[in-house]
């Protein structure tokens, strides 16, 4: 395990002018995070989801206490329009450090993952027919339109015992249907999509939460 980078709150970061953070006890399963033109709207999202959004990492790359995934929040913030996506992300990072007292750092860990690769015989994927992205994932079926291979890998990660990393080399967007009702997901992938999961050990950057607090209602 190798220590990589420490993230303190940096005073010169572009920050929101005002922000409210309230606990959401609705019990709803859906959530939303939207950051556009200096306005942040978070509905029923966990701190872990906000960290993923702010630091552009996957779920398995965030290591912290259980409440950062179970407790849900609504956040409304406004401020100057960011120059680019990187500055927008830094604005959210600064807000999380301020309101949740968030302190974290990167570590590199070698963990078991699946590489998503093209199976023998080639991929059997249909190019997307319309613009836009849409997906529906259940315990035994995936239906998706307009998604890329990185998105497919992320969706597969939610139904497997380890992360999935896209190594297909395929670009573009696809419409696909995958059904493993009668078998297993790893078996259905090559049969139906011409893709394969290869188990490997791979170094992955992990965000480790050193400190976080549940904010008071405001």
C-alpha cells in the first residue's frame, strides 16, 4: 500500500458563495447530482456519491465509514461560473471539505478486478440508433441504449464481486440487451455480446477517508 497524495482544503480554490445542506429522510432510491454554471443541486445523494462526482472516481475507489454511503443529503449551492469542469469539481471538493469536514488521501492498492475484453470471435454489439444514454439494470438483466464500454464496465461492476475495467479498445456508443436469468453473467457476456471477463490483479488508486462529519441541519 503506497501513500500518494493528501488533499487539504485549499484557501485559493474557487468556492460557492452560499450553500445549504440538509439530511434527506425520504427513503427514496433515486438520487441526483447536477453542477451547472456555478449552481449545484444535490437531491437524496450520499456523501460517497458526492465524493465520486467531485473526484471522478468509481464506487470501489472510495474507502470510508459506512454512513458516507447510507446517509442521504440535499444540497443547494451557488457561486461563480467555473472556467471548466476541473474548476467545477474543485468547487465541490471545497464545499465537502467545509461542510462535511472531509479530509482524504489517495493510496494505491493492488486488488482483484475483471478486465472487460473482446471474446474470441469478436464483439457482437449494435451501434446506437439514437442520441442520448439510457440504461435499466436488474439482478438478472441489463438493457441499455447509447452507452460506451466504460459505462458498461461500470454497470457490470454493480452485479459482480469485483470492479470491472474496460480493456476492449472499442469506442463509440452501443445499444445492447444482456440477460443472465438462466445462467451467470460471466457466461452470458461472451454468448450474447461477444465480450469476456478476465480476472486479474491490478493497481488501483483508492480515496481513503481520514475524517468526515455529518453536518448539522442548515
